[in-house]
C-alpha cells in the first residue's frame, strides 16, 4: 500500500518562500532615493520597451523587480485601485500607504493560497506635500510591508547595493548626485562594467503640479551624471526576469 505524501505547512511555506526569493534574486536591482528635487527611482534595465518604473497616480510611483508579467499585472491593479478610489472619494485619499496595504493583502493572499507564489518585490514611493513627508514602502512577495526612508533597494544583490548607498546617501543629496551614486553602485555589482543606456530613471518632482512623475531620457540621465561628476561627486516575454 502506498503511503500518502505529506509535507508540513511550515515546510510548504518555506519552500514557496525559497522559490520566490530565487526568482527575485535573478532580477536586476532598483534603487529609490529621497533627493532635494523629490524622490528618484533608478533601475538597472537593459530593455527600452519594458519599464520597471511607472506612475501609479498623481504623486505615487511604482517600481517592480522579478517576473515581469507578474509585477506588470500588479502595476495595472494599482492604477485601477487608485483611479477608483480617487473617483469615489478624492484624489488626496490616494496615498502610498493605502496602496501598500492593498498590495500587501493581494500578495499575502497569493502567497498563502496559491500553489506558486508571485516572484516579485515592489516599491511604492509617495511624494509628500506641505507638512506630509515622503513615504517609501517596500512590499515583499509574501505581503510583508517595510516602511523605509532615504534609501530603498530591491532585486538581485539588493543587500550589497543598499549597504553601498546607505554609506553614502545623506539628506540633501541632489538628483545628479543620487544618479551618480546609484551608477557607482551598479558598477560595483557588475564586473564587466555598466552602460548608462541600461539605466531607467524617473523622478517624482517636488516642483511639479498635479501629476509629479517625470521619466528621464537616456540623454537626460547622461547629462545629470556629467553634472554630478562636474560638481566633484565622490563616490520582453511572459517569463522575463527584470
């Protein structure tokens, strides 16, 4: 008689967590920094067609790493959630915190109820206004929320990049300096060097009115990097891993 195969709930969840972490670790890094001009989001992304950084709402941006099709679906879900809440209530009610809670519930339910967990990790950045400070939330594959400030990093070798940036990023860093520091961190991760063409960047611009998200072109990124150096700065498929 064949005995039924049994796996304890603890082991099953551990195996799912390891599976998700392995998928995320193959994704290229994303860094989010608070800068003088607002909130800077920078991704190591060789694709010019598939974005890892996007606008969610007026003052809220999204960054995702891992399995592209999964974090792209999460991005679309966040936009629908924000649009509906802004329409039913007011645009001021759409905040990074409310979106982070919604994403946490979605990812947590997926992790606990589905056979295969989502291989994603995301960051939500909410640009403060008036007396309300910036908010940066990192949401893990199991729905865990981490409230972070100044620097947040996700993706492959994220701990190495986060340590590199936390040693160097201080309040008052400009966008040019921030881009230079993230580029230096990407270079430290890649033995074969790193091209500016592989950098995707956007800014939640404090000076903006209404919608504050501004995507930076490769030419703009190169220009800001040159400006930072001149100022004496130290230091597409459904299974695509981005």
